[in-house]
């Protein structure tokens, strides 16, 4: 599950690696890519929507991998049906602390959000939005693959997708940062969970990974020292290096002390 404003194609390189071992499915979350928006963009409502999707395609249980907003969705999915989630991977997930990049707060809390909706009508407006995302979201923008720029620019060219992203931001953020924290909920998760974060994440500081790790009963932690927020596209090989062994691993006996 991709982050706010992303698309399923963000997972292309990771999916290629996962598909060697598993059936891998990436989705356009409601209001993004080819998916129509839903009435409520909250992580909990999106989690309910995705369980209905999995029921429709006949999947009873699934390991869940969520990035940023998708991470919060994955947490809510696991809280709803823990017996159906054998493994959970949170990649730079929201909901683990108040702090978030001030640009996100400004978009959510000021008229700057409405101005961003005008990008498709401005020459090179979508390209400028995507360039800003690459600079804020990665440690080394030149590592982003060519396959990322096209789908992301198409998303930034869609007034509907931009409006959906703004609704998500305003659902989750206030003037003082994130307002829907999940740390207390993590204590109720018995699902084995891998927390992955970029140390140079400028959107969500990596200390939030440490908080999440401390709150989870059965957790592993992987920090990437030279990566930012967009780990699935910036560091897909390194992500696979930690995710695949985690998915392969036998269940632990007892909980982590």
C-alpha cells in the first residue's frame, strides 16, 4: 500500500523481487491512480475498504506492507483482523509521532492546499510538484528510477488525485502536526512486525521508528542510513533484503521482552 498521493507503480521494483517468492498485489488506494475516491479517506475506513477488496478477490490472509499513509492503513487492517495477517511491514509509516515536514502541515492547515490543486492548470506545474516531492522525500533524488517520474507526474496532473491527497492530509494533520497517533494501538498488535525507516527521512523523522519499535510486542527494526522517505522507490533492493527474510522467518516463541 503506497503513501498519500502515490500510486501502485511506486512498488514496481519491490514487486518484482517479491514475485519470485510470493503472489504480490499492489493497489491504487481510493482516490489515487485508477481508483475512484471513497466518502471517507481515513486509514480506518480505507482498511475496511481493502478487506472488502481482499474478500472480493478471494484472499483470506495476507502479509501487509504499507508505506507512509499505507502503513497506517496496514495497522488498522491488522487491528481489525489480526488472525488474517501473518506478517506486517511498516515502511516510514505515519501515526508514530506528531512531527512531520512543515510543508505538509502548511498544505493541510492553510490555503496553500487549495493552491496546490491549481498545479495541473499551470505550465510545468505537475513536474514542479513531483520535483519538490523528490527533493523532500529522498536523500538522493538521482537514485529515483525513470519508472517513478512518469506515474507520479500523471498523478500530479490529475485534479481528482490532488484533491484526494489534500483530503487525506486534512484528515490526518493539524496546525501542530499529526493528530491521529497509533502508538497506543500498537501495543495491541501481536502480529510480527518489521519497522523500516530511512535515517535521512525529512518527511517523518526516523526517531518515530524507534517509538514504534518500543510499542510493538513482537517487532524487528531496520534503519537505512542513506535513504529518505520514499524507500520503495529510492532503495527497493535494500528494502527487499530485509523484507524477504522477515516474511520467510519462522514465528518467534513468545514475545519480545
